[in-house]
């Protein structure tokens, strides 16, 4: 996958997707697979915005049972199974647990009934052909078991618990990248760091976009019969650039935050309702109630998700220490024994999710539950433009299927069945994950140790040998990178040569996830930067700039160690 800006300005695409979050990535893959001429751009790195910050849960929609929204629950169950099948190395079962209380809707009989109903609705969830992907039935556990597994919880309200199974992405950044790599394999043209600044418009017909290479500042046009605005939290900002589109809000911004901490609970993701009191900025005591999850991921816990309305520009959002303190108060009230402190917050993930209108900073917000597609020809009389609002990583593939169905109609192309739910994405050509993994460990190419092979297979799946192909050129690339991970130097080379990594942060955060859980350390940053310097012919000055820029992303590190000292 090569970054070829010149190519983008040649000819006319059928579909140009603006925004390479999970929605745009899935649309590009589906549209290219169905034979359309596709381009995909992002103003930052692929998946660098909200999609990089998801909790990594592939939901089966259990929570929507309480709304009796059975079609949505079924859809999410289907998508969970599809994701486990098309990316078996990246999506794995995860056990969830929730305490029951004396409140009727959280009582043991009601929760047990919900588990039963959930199992019935998801009767076909295990038809994947892979025993490792099996999701057992939900069941109740005793109060004693519950307290043993969740020692941090406030025991006074607990009557017992329930356990159910969902799925989790091992590496959501590589999941997104795999959709993009798949799109490229079937002909899509893609580029990161290309911003849509405006539209090419003939009256009420959109004919493409005015683009800018963010790395060089060069402006150019990309022509397309259909433009798909998949800009996430920037959707409305992009629409403001269209002459003739009504300025009503399509993506009502709210900010969602997760905190990364040392691991709190190891075997289960723990769900609980947090009821806590806090002071607003005028010092008035207020009450808030929220669904809280503490999810094990690698050696960490992902704690959240905390939702607040947001009225600023998406580029200007900053997570404050006050907000972190409030979130910790919320967790510690629900799990007094856990007692998380600000210094336990290793890193934070935040992004934008759409909320219903009327959300209030103090009394909470109502999140939009279903994805939507806006056809601006019927909504505004402007042709050649669709906007999509994606509300869940889990449903992005299904959203893309609908978008491409619509695109085919608009382009007056014959309808072609969507195959993305059953076609393995890049690296996903694995029938039974554990069998595949143990075979690779037994083969041990280059005598690689089991933890390194495990790391490679979990991240790159059936494509992991592509990472090893560079070893014939330089055996030293088999060496591990400094730090705690099992990553090897060849992965950095692969990120640059085959995965369009152009900045140090692309590799650290999204190709190799070296810094997704916490600051990876100066040694790791420097080792990766030095390989990139050689690959991309950076000067030493440029390399130090990249290191400084990367450190600035990890603000907590910058505070401890001024960048000026570099
Ligand atoms: C904290 C948090 C936890 C979550 N947890 C889960 C979870 O566990 N499971 C789940 O299913 N979902 C979860 N979600 C929801 C899920 O992450 C989002 O619904 C999804 O990632 C949205 O993807 P997107 O592609 O619409 O947006 P984004 O990922 O934001 O992508 C939009 C892209 O458009 C680009 N862009 C914007 N303007 C322009 C322009 N002018 N030119 C070019 N590019 C542009 C941006 O750079 C960005 O990369 C979570 C969300 C958050 C914030």
C-alpha cells in the first residue's frame, strides 16, 4: 500500500470516501469489492480519530434488550459473529459479569431472564466453525462468587451476579487497517494525511472535492461521481463547505472517554451501574448515574465509558484533570475497594459519538443508538453526496453494506450482493484460530520464540509472514524492540513499506500499538524513529522533530519531561 497523491487527481472515481475511520474503511472495502472505482482519504492517519479510541468491545447488543429493540440486538449478534469470522486473529470471546441488586430491573430474576432471552435470540451465534469463538450461555452466579471475582465492589447492594459472553478486538487499529488493506487489494486508492477542504460543485451537483496534502500543503482536486462524507465528529463541519446544504445538525457531538489503568479485574469485564454525587462548577451537589465497565485488555483495564455533551470544535477538545478526577470519583464510588488515583491513569482514549438533541452536562445525555445515512439529494436537493453517521464500531460493516447498496442505485449500477460479512479481511484467512497459532509456533520460522510468534499471529493473522519477508534483507530486523512488548524491528519496516506509516506516531499508535496502553518509553520511541529515519531518508533533525511530536501526544510525559530538553 503506497501513498500516491498524484494518482488521486487522475480520472474520476465512482465513490470518494472522506474520512478513514472504521465507517469509511468499511465503505471503501465494500464498494471496491463490489467493483466500484474507489478513493479513500483522511486528514490524519487511518483510524486516528474516534475509531482509535473505542473500548474494543464487539457488542452483541445485550443492553438494547431493555429497549425491546430486537432487530438491533439481532443485527449486533450477526455483526459480532461476522467480525469473528472475517478477522479471527483480531476478535476473540470475552466474559462479562454484572452484579445483581435489589432494584427490580437489576434484580437476579430479571437479569437471569434477560440472559435466557439473549441466549435464545443469539441461537446461531456459535456457527463460526471455530471452537475458540464459542460464546457459552449466560448464567447466574452467587453473591459469594460475585464478591470473590469483584472484590472492589460495594458489597452492601449486591445480591449475586450474572455472566454473559461478548467479543473483544485484540487490536482495533489493525482491524481498521485490515479493512483498508483489503480495499487496496481489490483496487481502492487510499491516502492518509489528505484533507477535504471544499467541494467541486456544478450548481447543485457535487463532482468531487478540493483536497490538500497535509504533509506538503499542496492543493489538488479529486473528482468523483459520488462523495461519501464519513468524517465522524467533523461531519457537520465538512457539510458547511457545501453550497446549498441546510446547516442542520447531523452529528450532535458528545465526547466519550475511557481511562487506561493497571489491570483491576483480569478474567471478566465487569459492568456496573455507577450512582454517585459530584459538585458542578458552581459548587452545587448533583447526582449522576451511568453504566460503567472495567474491561481487561492486554495488561491493562479500560475503564469507562464516560459521556458528556460537547459544544466546541472537534479539533479543540482537551481532557482536563478535573474531568479525570470526576471520572475516577465515579469509578471509586461503584468500586470502593479499587480506589483508583490520578497517577493510576496511564493513558486515556477519547472520541466523539453522536447524542440525541437536548443532552445536558449535568443530567446526562441520550446516545444515538442506530447508524444513519443522509442522502443530500432528498434532504437538500444537492446531488452526488451522502453523509453517514456511525454510532458503533461493531455495526460499521453493516452500515457500509447499506451505504454501498445506496451508492450502486445512485450510480445506476446493477445491484451486486454484499460479501463483506463472509469474506476474510487482510490477515483473516484462518479457519480455526488456535490450531493455526499452534502450527505456526511448531513451524517457528527463523526460530522465533513462541511469544513473538503469538504476538505476530494475533496482530497480523495469516499475513504475518509478510512481516518476516524483510529478514532476508537484514537479519537484525528479527531483533526485539526495546520495551515490554514482543514486537520486532521488521514490523517497523513493514509499517513504512507496506502500510503507509509516514509519521512516528502512526507506527507507535496505530500500526504496532506500542503506545496504545501507555507511553512506551524513550528507548522504544528512539529505536522506532531510527528505523523510520533510514527507511524514509529523514534527517536527524526530522527524526528528533518526530520524537518530540510523538511525546507531545503523550501529554503526561511532556509534563514530566519538557520537549525543549530534546
Ligand atoms: C471512548 C469510546 C469508546 C467506544 N467504545 C466502543 C466499543 O467498545 N464498541 C463499539 O462498537 N463502538 C465503540 N465506540 C464507538 C465507535 O468507536 C465509533 O462509533 C466509531 O469509531 C466511529 O467511527 P467513524 O468512522 O464514524 O469516525 P472516526 O473514527 O472519527 O473517523 C472519521 C474520520 O474522518 C476524518 N476526517 C474528518 N474531517 C475530514 C476532512 N475534512 N478530510 C479528510 N478526513 C476527514 C477524521 O480524521 C477521522 O479519521 C466507542 C467510542 C468512543 C469514543
